[in-house]
C-alpha cells in the first residue's frame, strides 16, 4: 500500500496551501509568544522597581502575578514562574528572544537553547554560545538542537567537566515514588555512561525475542508484552535476582549481553591536552561526559572506531578500525548519528541502513547511496510520495508530496576544528535587548 499516489493535482495544491498556512501561523505564534515574554519581563521589572526594598520584592512580584493571572485566567504561580522565565530569556539571552520574535525559531527552540546555556554566567560567553546555536536552530528541530546546544555550551563552561562531574557524582541516588493501583516508580540518577549503558542492555535483552514461561509440556503462550513492558520486567528481575533468570533463554543468551555505548573522544582529550578549546568526550547523540570516564572506557574497549575529521571544516573524512568489521556501517553511523529524515533524532544504532536508490533498481551498496533511517521513516520513504536523493558530502535532499525540498545535514562531529582566521563571528556582547521595545513602555524605567 502506497500513500497519496492517486490524489489529484488540485488536492496536492490544497495540501501545499495548508503547509504554507501552517508555516506562517507557526512564525506568527512564535513572534506573539516572544512578545508576551517581553510584556511579562517588563512586568517583572516594574514589580522590582515598585518594591520599596529587597524584603518587599517577593510580595510585590506575587501581587503583580496575581493581577496578570486574574486577567489571563491563569494561576498566579504559573504567571510568576513565566515572568521569571521571560526575564531570563530577555535579559540573559537577547539574541534568542529576538530570533523567536522574528519567527526564525519557535518557543521550543528557545527553551532548549536557554536550558543548555543557563549556567553560563559570563555575558560574552552566553552571547557567543547563543550565536553559534542559533545557526543550527534555524534549520533543525528542537530535539536535534538539544544535543548540539549541550555540546557547544560545554565549550564555554568556566569549570572543567571533570570537576563538575565529580561534584555531580556526589548526588547519585536511587529513589522510589509510590503511584496509584499498587504501582510505584524506581528512579536512578548516576553517571550518564552507566545509565545509558544499562538502558541499552535492557533494550537489547527486550528485543532479543524472549517468551514467557509456561507450564511443563504446554505450548508457550505468545508474548504480548511491549518492549517497554519487557524492559521493566527485566530491570526488576535483574535487580531482584542479580541475573535475568525469569527471562533468559535456554542458552543463557541474555545473561551474556553487554551494554553498547558509543563514545566520541577527540584525540587531544584522550591525550590529556585539556583546555577551553578542547571539546570534551561525548556519548554519541546524548551528552558530554568527563574525560576520565572516556579514557577508562577507551582503555577497556576491545576495539576503537577511529574517526578522521577535516581540521578546518570538521567534516568526517574516514572511519577505520584496528580490527576492521562492517566498516561501512560504522562510518555511516559515525557520520549520521541519528535518523536522516527531517527533524528526527532517533539514534543511528537503532536505524535501518537504507539504500537511497533501491538495490533492486541497481543502487550500489556504497556510502554515497546509503543513509540511516528509523523504521517509521524507512516505511514512509518506500510507501509515500516522499523522495530522497544524495547530493554529495553526506547531504540528503528530501522532496515532499507538495514538491517542497529540504536538505538534511549530518550533525557536526565532536572534534577539534581550527579557524581559518583569528576572528569568530558571535553576537555582540552587551547589545541592548530592549532596543526595539516602544519607548512608552520603558518610560517608567
């Protein structure tokens, strides 16, 4: 079954108009939300200026929030929280606020950028960080920007990741939260490499094809559990018994499964040459990790994927391994890191390696005819009018049913890059975020 293959030109034209309307409305919504943020930030400033002293500031903010909440039919607590968030955006990330105000990014993009950079105290660092991330945010979805923003923010942190990681490790914990109907939640807070490794192992176990136990001699019942159900059952089984005894296969295959965590370690980090321009190691598609953990993982690994990148552009040049196995798949996974359909962030290890031009139609099994797609978008490519072409350099050009074209770029590699000149473009530190606000609104200040 193939979708949208029998529709008329008039129907396609209608869909095209609907997409145009959706884009225009999304931009308008983003601009209006930015405008509301400006009003709420001004209200916060008004409250602080109206307060007689520091002791009165809190009650004044509550009073103003209650006034706005009553008018907007929103909880005053919610309004006060939004006032604080708006002031943070306007005062500390003016370039992000202005980009949202012009419809270049959505409120979701702005939230991701601010969340990743909120701990940057230096104004010049925040401006430089925001300018770099906005370049990606104008072309990518918020879920893709989140990973890039975390990576870029790490380069402007005043304290090394190793120090912050050591402090954060002191907060590791496990907790239980009771829920209704005889259920409860078990939470774990710990080092990212270990937590993702544990989740990866549970996922591998859950998708290996286990069957529930049945009475001796009886035919096994079909397993109707979802992957999420199996993950939960296996996690509790492992914690209670120390081994997946209740879910293991006759051959004991599940017990032999080890977690697979992909870590990118720039060679300068691996060698211990650390500094503000040296990117930290990273869990691929996830988050930065401290170099000590990265070195220990690299030292214990049975083999390494070496990713060679261009020293100026940062583009991936080649991937090899001291013990070569499936090198083409490794190179594509290293290059793509996630699904190559527009805005999708599914990690590459969970994707299908798809021939852009079908092998059945003569498409070659080579890098310039392969791309990782998650199962959802793999099906969409083959059973809908969506079309994709390789245009070189790892770029995929997608054409929608209405004829729009979009370019999907591989994410930037976590590597060392050298600038061709000494000046880097960045947002102007100290720029006035209120420059475009009507003067009458600022008169009280």
